[in-house]
């Protein structure tokens, strides 16, 4: 018998939308509070507003193909900008290939230099509601 091992971890299912939103807000607060600047004060409110119903993806997890993500650029920590998102076409755990949502460009980024946020899908929301109906 042949056994198959996965080298990367799959992101666990969402248990509660409220908990995920709280975790996301705490992570955003952590990014912008760690590097206080005038630019980050402006970016902080914008990121909190736009990243509702998104969840932070730690480096140890692989982003599923076809998922919609948004990124906070951590290369310049005192000007950590939230980028418009795109759809993941490939994630090998180190770099991610994304097709931009607005202009159909394809770009690759290093996961260690960006904070990645995955949009929670309707399936996630339905799964939670079905679990709560029991």
C-alpha cells in the first residue's frame, strides 16, 4: 500500500464568522499599531473596513486555488498599504500567483513579505448556518 503525504497544510474550515472577523481585526490592529505613522493611521481604518468577512492566512497554510485574496504590503512597514485583490491560481507555500480582479494582470508575490487575507465564501457562511441549525 502506498501512502500519500501532504507537505503543506490546508486551511481549516471557518467555525464562526464573528470569531474570524475578530481575529482579522486583531491582526490588522497588530500590524498598524506596531509601526505607528501618519500613513498607517490612514491605512488602518481603510483596512478594517475593507477586510470584513476576510480571514488572515498564516504562512503555514496553503491558499486554495480560485480563492479571492487581498494583501497588506509589509515591505515598507511604516506605509503598509492594502492592495486590491485577485484570484489565486497557484500557491506553493512560498510564492503565490494571482490574477488581478480589476485588470486581468497576473502577478507573483512572496508570502513572507505580505499579510494575506482570504475572503470567506458563501459556502463558509452556509456551512456555519447549517451547523447552527442542529
